[in-house]
């Protein structure tokens, strides 16, 4: 018996293969027959390109129906899907390719020439391209091969995907998610959020992140469709398509941007049965404003790359603003002290998670993995929380030095390492500052080296050569020295308090 999650998805495909699985924003419709044909052909190309079971297929492409087919083709042949943020620079990619050593790397047609030498230098066997309209060398090769109709047998514990999460040490870690992890989480969410045939998901999230891929796409695959796929979040585009959908998923920034748009009215949301929010804290004010405008209470859930989803407010029952709801069925959550001892209701501690959703470990980092699990199998998330007497979990902060800007994670250490290497900078501390649009904005507090007259523009321009756009500081503050405690550790809380009003409510730098 194979536990390949692809088999479960395939069983959920509509028996009527002419039924629509997905519609793109440009009106292009993809039937189940089209989808299966793409998957079988891509599977053939991947296998011929050197992607054997267990080998990595690294993918840095824009959202498209073909991108979803590529994900499924990778699962089908038992290889490991490795999605990469399209904002990553060559400097960042160099690390991912060197660390994950993929057999195949697929990138956007417009950058493939510049990436090919980099991929080669990292031992990648085959580099292919994929554009958003079925263009590129992967689709071209797929047109010339025989379809692969098999599904490679895998065990539940075999790795299906690796998601890189930035590390507190500045080095990214690849979270290995198994076929069993993905399936258990997909089935749980599908059931608990009440998906039924006929549901239509308006999809505006990135396809390289757990939220857009393993929550949104996997649920709709299990549901037998249907997705309205947008190339990216754009409030106007979302509003234009919303009446045709029954479910919408987003990060809090999407909701604040929708609310800021004059065309977003009660009517826009009239056919939606469920709005889901996650990846960053949804402010109770946003929850209230949204309810006043649309009559909908947004369902907030909590998860992470390493675990998939852990908690959710209920579909039926009280959706409590400011909380992430109750543990999902089969997921055990405890709030623990530093020593791992469970705390009682109302006390703040680290959120720890155990369940079939929890990842297998970090790629090639057994010691790091061991350090983040308790001996009884609970994973230490690094998020700080509390639970109420009736079990609702509230996230109150983070034990890990992490910034979540517009739903994307930035580890300050990674940015500091780049800044500290720039000529003219003696040292830096990167912090999160409240921001009206992104929730949190990346800000850098910088000490110049003696005699240097570095300005904000130069720092930002130099950082942009190395870092993806969402990690680049939106504000650079120059100081003579960083505040430190008696142990010499930079007091980031002091900096956060001092500069918390750097951005206006709308998110403009003051
Ligand atoms: P990622 O691995 O990119 O999904 O990021 C996971 C992190 O996002 C978690 O460890 C939390 O810090 C944060 N997060 C996810 N969902 C929520 C939420 N609903 N409220 C607050 N923080 C969240």
C-alpha cells in the first residue's frame, strides 16, 4: 500500500474529467483532464531530468495552473517539492541550491539564463523554465514526451516537501514535511472548515508558502476543485472576483487592504461563506471592522511551516477575536514554561505542539531538530501564548527573534548579517516596528563605523543586492551606540519602544 498523497488527490478528481478544476484571472479554464495531462507529462520530464524518488525539485516560479501541476507531478514521482519565494535574490538562491542539492531546478523564463550557471555550480543536473501562460522549456519538453501514468509508492513517513524557514542564527532551515503530515492536516482542515462540493476558493496567496500551497491548494484538491487563481493579491482584482467564490483565505494585510478599498462592500462578500486569516496576528480592530462592513466574522487560525495548521477558531461556534481558537482534532497543544512544564489557563508560556501534522525534522540538521523537540515528542514552536479555561489559545508574542511583515517571515539575524558586512556599518540591530499595512515593518538601527557618512538610501540599495524585497529595511535609524544589558546583549525591546512611532497609521515613514 502506498501512502503517496497524490493518490488521495487523484481519487478526489471529478469523475467527469471535463469539470473545471481551476480558473485563472485571465479567464483560462483548466479541466481535470487538462490538469491530469499536465501532471503526467511533467512527471515524465522530471523523471527523465534526473529527479528520482527522494530527490529534490526546487521551484521558483510565479503562480499559475502549471505551477500546481508541477507540484503534483513532483509528488507523483515520489520526489521532494521545494518551493522558493520568487523574491529571493541570487545570493539567497545560492544558499538554498547548495543546501538542498536539488536534481532539478525550475525558474521563470525571464531569469533562467542568469540562474543556469549558478545552478550548475551547485551541482543541479537539469535547469528548466516555466512561465505563467504555459511557456518555458518545461512545457516545451512536456509536449514531446510520453505521459507517465504511474504513481511512485512511498511510505507515510517519506518526505513530500521541504519548506525553508529563515533561521534565528541567520541560516535558513529546511522543514521536511512528509506525505503523512500533509494528508492529515489537509483532511482535518477540509472537514473542520466544512468544505463541500461546489465550494469555490478565491486564491490570492503565494504558491511557495504553506498557507497558499498546503492549506489552500491541498484542501481544494481534496475537495475536487474549484480554484479561482489570481496571480497575486490585489484588492481591486480580489473584489472583482469575490462574488464568484464561496471561500477566501488571506493574511491580515489582505483584510486591511480590502477594508481600505472604497469598492469593498457588503455586496462584495455576499456569496462568501468563509473568510480565513492566518500567518500573522489579526488585530481585533480589523476583525470588528470587517464584521461591521460585511457581517462576516473572520475565522483566524494558527500554524507554521514546521507543523501545518495547529489551532483554528470554529466553523460553528464562537470565533473569538484576538485568539487563534482551539487545537485542531488530533493536534495536542500545551503552553509550557522554559523547563517544559505545562502551565495552567491564563499563564504565558511557549506554545508546544504534537500530532500527525508535525514535521519530520530540519533537512540535514539533526542536532537543530533534536534541540527543538521535547523528549516526549512535543515541538517547541517559539511562539508565546496562553490558553483560556475553555481552551482558546491566544498568541501573545514570540520567544524567537522574528518579524512578520505582510504575512512573510523575516529573521532579523539574516538581515543584520548582510548589513554588518556593508562598508561603513559597525553594527546593526534589526527590529519590527508597528506598521499600518504590513502589521510589522523591518527597521534597522545602525551604528556607523568611525568617520563614515552612510545614509539610508545607500544602506537600502546595498541590502537590496543581497536580500529579497520583503526583508529590506523600510527605515534605517542611525545611532551612536546600541543599548545593551549587563550581559552585553542588545536590548531590542528598548529600541522597539523608542522607535515604535516611526510609521504613521497608514504605514508611511515619519
Ligand atoms: P510560517 O512558517 O511562515 O507560516 O510562519 C509561522 C509563524 O507565523 C508562527 O510561528 C507564528 O509566529 C506566526 N503566525 C501564524 N499564524 C498566526 C496567527 N494567526 N497569529 C499570530 N501569529 C501567527
